[in-house]
C-alpha cells in the first residue's frame, strides 16, 4: 500500500510539473518549448509510427508533421479539460498524420489491394484511428454546444426570457419566423438599437415601429423570440447561428 501511494504521488508530481512547464511555454518561454519538444521526440516518432505501421525516423516527412502537431498540442493544451498532454498530443498527432496520408493518397491515386493481409490490417488500423478521432471531435463539439447553451441561457435570464420557453414563443409559420429574424438582424446591425436593447434589457419597440413594416402588436407578440435572435446574432454563439441559417434556408 505504501509503495502504491508513493507511485501515485510521484505520478501526480510529474503531471503537475509538466502542466507548469506547458503554462510557462504558453506564456512565451521558447527555450523551454525547444527543450520539451526535444525530450518528446521519441514519443512523437512512436505515435507517428503507430499510424504509418512502419519505422519513422526524423528525416521522414511524417515525422515533421508529427512534430508540428505536437507543437500545436502544446499551444492548445489545457489541464482543465481533464486530459493529459500526452493523451491530447497523441490524438492530435494521429489526426494530422491521417490527414496527411489521405492527401498523399489522393495526389498519388493510390489503390489499396484488400487481398493482402498486411494491407487489410493497415486499412483496419487506419479506419479505427479515424473513427476514434471522429468520436473525439464529436465529443468536443458537443461540449462546446453545451457550454454555448449555458452562456445563452444565462444571458437570456437578464432579459426575463426563459430558455425553455423559446420553442413555445417561436412563430409557428415559416414566414413569420423569417420576418422576426429579419427584425433581429436590423437591430443587431444597428449599434444604437443594439446598445438600447442591452442597456434597457427590453425590445426597443418604439424605435422599431419607425423602421419595420410590422405592427406594434406583432412586435410585442414576438418580443421574446426577436430578443433571443438578436442576442445570438450580436454575440459569440457559433452553433446557434447555424440554427438561424437553417431557418432562413427553409
């Protein structure tokens, strides 16, 4: 038990030390960056080799791709995500190598002969790695969507709008939704109207009556929906802007 605790403590200190190193590099310590990359070159070569299914040395193009990917991992790594640097770098290196191999395959018009057992195994490994990468990116995208919804819900609360009510307050007819979105676009593109909305925390109906062709009653009925769309258009809501685009393309 004492030995196990000692090993766990050593592993914890090693991870903390690596995280501190990454933090210093991200703050601009280039000398430390070079030292870290140099010490992890065997790891990079091994990871690249696992995708290419052959020995990789430092003169190979694939190794250079892996080196660039490892440096990218250093830039993008965050310990708050819950993954170690090596796990994150492993995923990123494999992704970049797969992209590189795919581009090379297209350029050279390579054909895979599935009658060879070795090529079958290589193909299966390639597909398995690509599948795991796709799953990772889908998971990352889902987390970003969730975080975006949380931020949006919190902002809506400031305008006395409940996120759960958006479906019920959305105009039922496509033309009515497009009209409401067009009004939101007008507000979002007008700095004065946007500032007024965000300062008063309510729809500037009086000002809108002079520039839109719908009645005051319609503006009031669609108030929550127009506010919500305006906040999306004027804010950093990447995924929700896709929703608006989808409505306009209906």
